[in-house]
């Protein structure tokens, strides 16, 4: 984990935030960013609820995070 307060607070290695861009930042980009140690996000603005849930599940499957239901 990073050495500054932001990194420690959200559990990332580097103080870099990947911006959520509709139809660009999906589960694949968010998972890759998270695995690289930065905050990955999913741009959900153009997604249905079903698509959002699917994207979130895929991110959890590809990262060390565990989905709590």
C-alpha cells in the first residue's frame, strides 16, 4: 500500500485515480487498473442495472477483492 493518507484510506499502492468514462472504462479496464495498484472505476452512465451488476462481479472475479453480499 502507498505511504500517503489517501492510499492507505482506500487501499491502493499509487495515488492515481482512473476516471470513469462511459463505454470506455468497463470491468476490463477497472480490473486492470486495480491490479496495477491504482483506483479503477467503471463508467456506468450508459449501463442498465443488469450491466452494472455484471461489470462489478467481473471486476471482483479478476482482482483480489471479494464481493460481499
